[in-house]
């Protein structure tokens, strides 16, 4: 009993930032009943809490994990927890003057809980902790989708996301139960040891000793987390939910679930496939998972880019864009299950995740900044004449769109190039085909991005946009712009870090 108590004290030190976020978010709900404050006051308090959580974040050099621990801290969790806190701070700045006072406490409380959930996903060392952390991301998201607007479109978007997210959670829980049944433990360290033992037995035996339940578990888990990263064919909710929900929750929905989903996928994949000292390509489980990721990546890229060509609604267009980019990132996850790589696919995945977060957040930040009570930006045509009314915003928006295309000198070019090389240099011919498919899809996607650029610079507005961009929005926009150019000219430090965190086990 004394040992368990000591471990709880030690573990609480490593998850202290998340405990702060959870306590603050819960306190907001209670305080909202007794305290009447302006939206800006809640935003300032939330930003200070996120900054304090960032200060309390343990050093990336530390490593804490035991076979009995629910959470761990290492370079991987340090990176994603930092990314989660950064995205949280950016979302708070974008929400600065745009949340009604009546629901500001609930909005920022939910946002703090979601940030804590993302961080706990990356720090999870147990299947139960991983599932609860993912649900901590999902449940407050339901509230945010409905909180800012209660019209029919918002209700429909909330219900679609709610029911499909519940189905996804059930599917994930079903898959995790198979992992538990195969190993007898929910701890990722124990699970990793069991798979390593099976692989060693398999290398000395003529018959396969890997339980078939592991393959079933992998299929269920990929399907469930494919919903969170909006990968086809689990993407079908995204365009309708994006279109019906307000822009601020859509911005969160386009970023946070992707970070949490890929963190969860990597946590489970690293425990079942990426076993040090084992030939991943020789494992039947790794081969099956690699084929599964190949199919999901192929379908996601084509589905996202081809459907994006037909969209006039900006939010639907960005939804299909997110589906295509999820396909690109899954290429990195699939190549991580193969051997013989010159460019590491998993490092490429998380490098791409940083770039995707910056360029997508930048696009949404500009769209949010252009919203006003008198005029909303809904369709592509609403951006007509932006180069004349807001020339700086138009140029910055074009830079983000060029980054989404993958054009130099933006970091989107290097992000796509890394994944292309990772797929091309695998020992599997199918992934070389997938590398060519990536190049084709990048060209297809460039069409609908260039269409937006053309509308901004080559057409005159029927009713010009007349808004004044606030300083919090400018901070987010300029920071995202700096990242997409800085990572192109100075990528080595970040790339080396990505390689280090994906080789931690």
C-alpha cells in the first residue's frame, strides 16, 4: 500500500499541468453559477492557466514509467503536450472577443478540459488511461459545438458528431478489449513485452504464435481512431459537421482530434508493431497493419481531394482538405511498420502534424478574423476582392494555401517531401505506388486551393469586407506564418527532434 501511495505522489508530479487544467476547467463550471464576468476576463484567466501549465511541464529529458503506471513522461509526451498547450493558447486568443458573456465560462472550461485530454493521450501508459483521455477530448467537444449557436444547423451538426463519436468510442473500447484479452494486461509496457516475446518465439518456430485477436484489435482501433483523424472511410461526418457548426468549434475540431487521434494511434502501434530488436517487416501483424494503413491512406487522399474540387462552402472545402491531409499523415504511420527506410516515416508524420497545425490554424484564424455581425464569410465567393480590402490578410492567406498545396518556400513542401521519400524508400512496392499517388493528389488538391487564391486576387467583391482584425488574432496569424516559413529554412532541429521521439522505444 505504501508503494502504491508513493507511486501516486510521483505520478501526480508528472501530470501536474493536466491536473491544473482539469481543476480549472471544473472550477469554471462551478464559478459560472455565482460569478458574472465578461468573456475577456475568462479568456485572460484561461490563457494564464495554460501558460502556468506550460511552465510546470516536466523536462523533455526526464523519463518516468513503470509497468504499473497509468502515465509516462518522455520526449514523445513532452512534444505532444507542448503542441497541445500551444494549440490551446492559440484557440483562447482566437476566442478573445467572440464568445457571448452568457456562456463564456462554460466555453473556456470545456476548452481547458479538451487541452488536458489531448495531453493525457500523449502521456498515457495504459489502455484505460488512453481511452479516458480520448473521451475527455470528445465529451466537451459536444458541448462546444452547440454552445455558441442553438439553431437547427448547429443542433444537427452536434447530433451527428455525438452519435458517430459514441459509435467510435464503442468500437475503440471493443478493440482495446481484444488487446487486453490477448495479453492479460492493459499496461502498454506489459503489452509491448508480450508482443516482443511472441515475435521471438515466432522467429524460432515454423508456425505463427501471434494471436489472431491482435489483428482484430488493430482493425477495430484503426477504424475508431480513423474517425478522430477524419480518415476515409470514417470521414463522412466531417463535411456536414463543419458546415453546420460555428467557426470557432470547427477550428478546434480540425486540429485537436487529429493530434489526439494520431497520438493514440502511435501509442498503440508502438506497443504492438514497433518493437526494438525485431524485424517489423517479418511480423505478420506488422504486414497486415501496413496493408491496412495503405488502403486507408489511398482512399483518404483521393476522397478528400476529389470531393474538395466540388465545394463552394469554405468549411466543407476545409473539411475535405483535412481528410486528404489525414491520408498523407497515415502514409507516415504505414511506412513506420516497414523496414529499409532512408527517411523515417514516423518522424515525417509528426513533422507533418506540426506543419498541418500551423497552416490550418492560420487559415481558420483569418476566416474568424473576417467574421462580423454584419457580414459572414461562408462561401469561396465571399473572399472576392480581399486583396483590395485587406491586402496583407490576402497575402498571408495565400501563403497558408500555398503551404497546404506543398509549394516551396513553405514548410508544407518539406512535410510532403519527407513522407514521399519515406514511402518511396520502403521495401514494399505498394508504398512506392502510394508515393506516386501522393504526388498526384498534391496536384489535384492544388486546384481548389488555387481557386481560393484566384477569387481573392482576381475578382472584385460585390460587398467588400470591412472588419478590423484584433490584436489576439494577429498574434495567432503571424505566429503561424512564422512557423510555416521557419520550418522550411531551418528544419534540421525540428526534424532531429522528431526522429529522437519516435525512436524512444
